[in-house]
C-alpha cells in the first residue's frame, strides 16, 4: 500500500482519494465513519475507521502508528487540522519519519493561529477586516 489518507470522511479526504486514486496510487482511506461519499469511491483499496482525534488524540495517534507498522505506507496524509495537529506532536517518531505529509512546525504555529495569520498578512500588505 502506498498512501494512508486520514479524515476520509471530509471533503478534503474525498478530493485526495479521487486525485491520487485516478493517478494510480494504491491508497487506504480512513475516517471516523465509513458513512461518507468518499468511501463509495472506486479508488480506495482499503477502507478503515480511525479513532476520532477530537475525542482522543492519543488513541488516534496510536492507531496511525499501528497502521504504519503493519502496512509501511510511503506517505501518510492528514488533511485536516483535527488530524494534523495530533500527528505533528509525533513528527519525530521513528515510524513516521519521512512519511508524514505535514508543514514544518513553524508554519503550523502560524497557520493554526488566526491572530498570527492576521499579523503576517499585515506585514506583507494583505488587508484584513477590522472588528
């Protein structure tokens, strides 16, 4: 298996499985439920349910690590904030080294903080609405 796509029950997960599947990649699609249109796609070779990272980030990370040990994915894509943040804390775990598709730590610190994004926008001349 080439790629593990998390948050398969999101619009991001749907877009990713359709794109990568059509390109010929062998993908496992995982989400908190299989009741989402992305799981009806012809592209996932495996369909899995992962723990909800909003309920237990620890159980979610443990599930990802277990899946990686079992399948040896070449790439793991956490496309949502809910899946990305818990895995970012484990970015240096040996099982995730070199396979986790997440931005650098400094970029995440800015990207997930609205005030830091606004300040960065001000620095580079991007107007933002005032309250």
